[in-house]
């Protein structure tokens, strides 16, 4: 049994029989050596850092931009304030003006950071940030319209849903798609960094990974969604439905792909009215899934499929056996 010292703290005996005070020894004096090694690694560029007078984008503020934009796109769903026809215009106007200011701030910071990172002269970043923010704001009606088509596609394709409210509140596929649609506009007008922050935030929330550079038509429906991956140069037509675990990816690109394959078509094209069932992988920039095709689950495709084709994995053989008693 442990004895106690003068301060009433327990003293334990090790195997040697020598008493040991259980209070933790302070080792702060060893921390400066670690700090020195960190500074050496940053100065040698073997690690990445951002120590500069130029600020960096705020991930948290970008997430707040997503949330405010969704409040505007789905009025009444994500607000504490009760909305009705007499205050709707004021509310949307107030939220949109706030969004504009937030976009200007983060776009400005991001442009300056991008110039600093790539050693470019940064001129007119303030004016440019206002112009890009307005370009984004100007697309909000079109984003709302295409999201309405995505909701209709979900209602049409999923018998388990009861209303558009359920789709907007609950469906991870629509959450990921709505954030992608916001990010895609920013990607198209060449705002750096922010679009990827947005879609990776959606990825972390839903398990659905859509690159903001992908091109996706109207009436897009992801059912369940976990594990869906859609690459940067993927082109998806109208009224396409994907199930969980679908990958629309690139073929093996090699160790220098980051430089050699940049700006080249690496991901498949999915034409209109295609259904792709769960855990199917479709790879390659030259791979085209023709209009109206149905791709069954657990397929692996690296070649094109003609329009209207059904692609199914051969039915597995069932072998039953009985044990002798």
C-alpha cells in the first residue's frame, strides 16, 4: 500500500524499493529545442508555412459564406427569423448585401495570398475582389433555379422522400450538390482557393467529394451519397442519378501527374439520363457513358458505353452445402 509524503501526496515504491514521488517532472526546458528544429525545417522549405504580412483566407469565414448563401437560396429554411411576403424582400436584400461584403473580404484576401504564394505582383486586387463578388452574386438566381431542378430530381427518383422540405433539410446529396454549385461558380470566375475550401467542407460533412471544376447539368441526384467521388474534369449531363460509392475518376497518372496532366481531360463524361448504381468505378478522360445508359453496381469501367446500354456484373454463383449430422 502507498505511503504519503509531508504534503499528503502518495509515494509509490518501484521494484528497486526506492520511494518515487508520483508528481510529474516538468520538461518545459526541452521544448525550445523542438521549436528550433521546426524553424530550421521552415527556413529550409522542407515544410510549408505562411509567415508574411499578407493574410491568408479564413476557412471559418468561408463556411459562414456557404451558410449565408444557402439561407438566400432556400429562404426560410435556415433562418431563425420568421419570413412572410411582407418582409421577404427586406430579408433577402439584407442577407445578400452581407454576403457581398463577406465575399469581397475573402476574395481580396485570397487573391493577395495567391499572388504572394506564387511571387506575382498583386495589382488592383481590391477592385477585382468587388468585381468577382458581384459576378458571384449575379448568378444566385440561376443557382437557385438549377437547385430547384435537383430537388425535383430527388423527389422523382427516391420513393422514400415525402416532400421538398425533407430533401432540403435532410439529404446529404443535396447539401453536397448545393455547395458544389456555389463553389463551381467561383471556380468558373477564377477565384482561387475558396472553391476547394467549400467543396472539401461539403466532403467532410457528407462523405461526397465533388471537385468544383466538374461540370454538372440540371436535375442531378445523389442518393445516399457516402463515398461518391467526382473529379475535376468530369462532365455530367442532365438528369443523372448516382448512388453511394460511385467514383468518376482518372486512370493511373504517374508520379509527375501534378504537372504533366494539369488542364487535361482526365475524368469521364456521363451523358444525359444515366443511372449509375452503388460502388461502380468509371475512369479515364476518354470514357463516355452514353445517354440513357444504366450502369449496375460494383462495375469497373475504363472504356465507353453506348447510349441506352445496360452494364451489369455477371450474377454470382450461389453454392449451398449441407453439413452431415
